[in-house]
């Protein structure tokens, strides 16, 4: 073995140690960077040379720098991120709606005000000619109608807000998809170098963000490429990203992705925040329909009975509530003439009107326990209870799912950190090791150089 072989081996040691120190520096600098995967040197012994009957090593060969990752964990993190974001998004939207529906602006629910409306009738029945008690009944009806209006408006605003947010976020998602495709190309071009690791980290962080927005899943190839799916349909494959679009109508928004032939509807397949918003949209839309049905039934029942009676002047009663078909919850109101003159409340059952005639009022009070709602199957109180119980169940279910999925996501994040995270203690130990290797290789170079100098002196 020649001194030049020793010098070559020592030089490879210097290069390897220098690369190791660079990798440690990179790890330490990114210890707090979200989504960063620590790096490690991939090295092997160089090919040996044969001198005589013996084989001698020629040092170390640095093959590259790899990311320390677990693809299975990474894929599970992406999947659970979308599920957790879906449950949380739905919960947050419906919780806000629940607060308005149950509390209203006065701190009283629709059910409370419906009960108060019938209570005001019972008080009026003690003296049907008392104008103050009549005014109290009208005021109670106004409060009930206002509460239904507010609840309906809140539901409509929630629906409009969801559609607006969907339209506002799709462009941002598209930008991320395009960037993921670009980074896939960069990874492919860079191989397993340090640069490819940085590209892959940036790409995987964007994948997690898209999963949070759209509930995407991911498959990683052995070559380091990522394919992003929504409901089994690839939205990013290699260096190509498909185009997303929000369509449909305000009453039925959709999200589609471009395909070779036309588009693919992803509305029912998407998860993440989009899926959560669609869950909340569908729930709210159904509740609004139920609320409109309740308001229509309430107006019909009360108006039918009210017009069968007579007011203080002996005139046949008019509709107590006014309502517009299709927007019953938002439009129901006490008739303006009755609100202005409580004497028009048709409490009497016959003409001439007696001072204590409250026969029709008794029939109005009886509506409280009548099965006159939801297709003549339940009482008004039960109809409201069903509406808001459904809302409460949806909020509770979404909250429980969100908590469970958040725990699972946290566990996976810890698992990923244990595999890919940077330990400053380990990096410090590694730095000392590479430093010692560098110093040792330097001494070999120095010693070999000295021997070569002595050899040259002998040759002269």
C-alpha cells in the first residue's frame, strides 16, 4: 500500500466528516422548523485496492444525505389531519349556530318563547276584555316571531358564509397543489441530495395543509414522489396538478376537479375543512327547512283558529300572523294592525261579544297540546325540540369526533417526532464524533505529508 493511497483515504475521511458536520449544522438550525425531518449521512466504505495478496481500504464514500422518515406514519398523519379538520370545522360552525338558536338575542330560546306565548293567552283568559293583557299576548307573539326571524337569519347567514368561504379558499388550495407538483419535480431532479430533502420537507408540509383543507390522502413512492388523492381521485400526480373549481348554486355548492374528459365531482368525497363545512351546510340547510315548516304550521294553526273568533268590536278575527311562503321562518310576524290595536285579538267565540267571552281564546290555548305540526304528528313544543335536539346532536357528535381525532393526531405527531424530529443532545454527540473524525483524518494527512517529504529527501 502506498502513501498516496493513505493520503486518498484520509482525504475521503475529511470529506465525509465535513459533510457530517454540515448535516449536523442543518439539523440544529431547523430543530424548531415545522415539518422538518432530520438528515443523516448515507456512507459506505470505498472500493478496496489489491496490493500483492492483500486488499487495502481506500476510505469512505458519501452516497448522499437522506431524510429520516417513516412513510407509513407520514401517510397516517395526512389522513388523520383531514379527519380532525373536518370534525372541528363542522363543530365550530354548528356551535356558533347553536348558541344563537338556543339563546337568541334575549337569552331565551324559541321553545321558551312559544311556551310564553301560550302562557300570555292563559293570563288573558282570566279577563278577555283587559287591554293590557291583550297587549301582553301580542307582545309575546312578537317576541316569538322575532326569535324565529333571528334564528332563520342566522341559519341563512351561516349558509351564505360557508359558500363564500368555500369560494375564497379554493384558489389558495390550487396554489398549494401547483406548488406540490413543482416540488415533486424538484425532488425527482435532485435525487437524494440535501436539496431534495428540503424540497420534500416543503412539499410534505403543503400536503398536510391541503389535507387539512380538503381531506386528501397521500401515497409516497420509493423514488420520493408523492401522489395526492381525494376520494380515490388523484389531484396531484408526480409533477402534474389538476385544477379545482367551486360550482353549483348557493343552495347546493359543489367542488370539482379537472379530468381527461370533463370534470369529476368531489363534493361528496372531500373531507378536511371543506368536508366539515359541507357537513355543517347540509345540517343547517335541513334545520332551516324544518324551521320554515314549523313557522308555516304555527301561522296556519293560529290563524285558522283566530279567524274563527271575534274581536272586542264583534268583528270576525283576521290572521294573527303574516308569513311569506318559502321563507316562513324569516318572514313570520304578528299582523301589523293587531300589533297596533290589541283589541283586534279574537278572543270571543260568538257575537255579540260578552265581557268575559274567551271561548275562542280557550281553543287557541288548546293548540299548545294539539298534534298540529310536522304533518299533524307532534305538538309545536315537540317540533321545536326536534329541530334543536338535532342541532345539539350534530354539535355533540362533531365535538366528540374532534376531540378523539385531535388526540390521535397528537399521538401520531409525537410518533413522527420520535422518528424524524431533531434531538439537540443527539446532534451534539454526533457533532463531537464528526469533529473527532475530522481531526483524526487531518492528522493522517499531516503524517502522510511528512512521510512523503522525508521520502523525497531520501530520493535526492
